[in-house]
C-alpha cells in the first residue's frame, strides 16, 4: 500500500468535510439573522391589545395578478327559460324557484345543491353572507372570491317562513389576466402583513379586533361593462361597537388600503 498517497487522500477528505461544515454553519447563521430580523419587525398584537384570528390563511406558493372581466349578458339565457327574466339591459336576471327551498338548517345543504345544479354557472359561486332576509353568494375565479362586487353576485330572498323562493344574479365573463408588460404573477403577501399594514397606517388601534380575513379579488377600476380586478385581502375589524371592512393590496410592497 502506498501510505504517502493514502495520507494525502485522508488530508484532502478532511479538508472537504471541514469546508462543508463551515458552509452549513454560515447558512444557519444567516437564516437565524433573517428570522431574528423578521421577529424584531413584527407587531406584537397581544401587547398592543389587538385581537387577531389564531389561524390565519396560508399563502404558500400562491401567486396572483391583475385581471380584466366583462359583465355577462343574460338576455339569451333568460329567453330560453320560463322561470328566469332579465333586468338591467340583460346584465341581471331574476329567477323564481318553483319549489321554495328550506334554509332553516345550519348547513344550507339544499340551497348549495340548487346553486350548483340549477343556477347559471352555479359551480363558480360560493356562499359569503347570511342574514334574516338574504343569503348571498359571490362569483369566484380560480377558487378565489370576487369580493363585494354587485356585478358578480347571487342573492336569494328569504321569506318569513324561512324558505328561499327567488334570486337575483349577476356574473362576469371572459375573466383573464390584464394585458401589460408588468402583469406577471407575484407571490401573495401574508395575511399577517396585511393586518400589520392596517396597524402601521392607523386603521387598526388599541382594543380593536380583527374578526375575519380572506383573500380574493377586489375591483379597482369600474366601467359600465369592464372591470379590473386586483388581488386583495379583505379584513373585517371591530372598533368598539362599530364594524369596518378594509381591502389591502395583496401583491404590493407598499399596499394601498381602501376602507368600505
């Protein structure tokens, strides 16, 4: 055996192992510094006496971009169905339900089935609001709601007997990414960062409570037939005895905030 070559080989392997250990150590230190920096910049909501939900929505690998959409014309659809009539120059329909649907159960199972099976593109709507007189659904795009938009809404009227006997519907069509050189998909900011943006801009103050937060599309340009939809966080806040809704841009480094 050539001990000289063996010795050289051992020294070479030893150097490689040490280099690997140094690289691993430096990587851990850098990650530690990044985490420490993030923790230092984070708002301590508990200390500020601001309540936020325990389980915030995750946005891992979620990317979004500006969309353009047009109002749907229901004129032809209404003419081919006896229980449906068009309104607002065809941009809205009113539908009568022959066998009123009982919505007294907590899960609204029958109403959801009716929407899925009997309403125009009902699979693209999700329930968003329930009160004594109405149950509201919102149109979705890629499973995200088009929020607070009268042009993408399905609303059922609830009678005194707890049954839904009619509905009114609007819809958007040809929803697609807006044209433009700067409209690439971008990673969505976290839900916590949206809440922190409200705090830093003084919309969220001591003793306030964030009651709900969800991700979707909000209309930033409204024309009679065309709208531009932007990824936003919808944040509902309780200020003492007053409730407010805020929309926070979800893919901007300096998010704009709209108060409804």
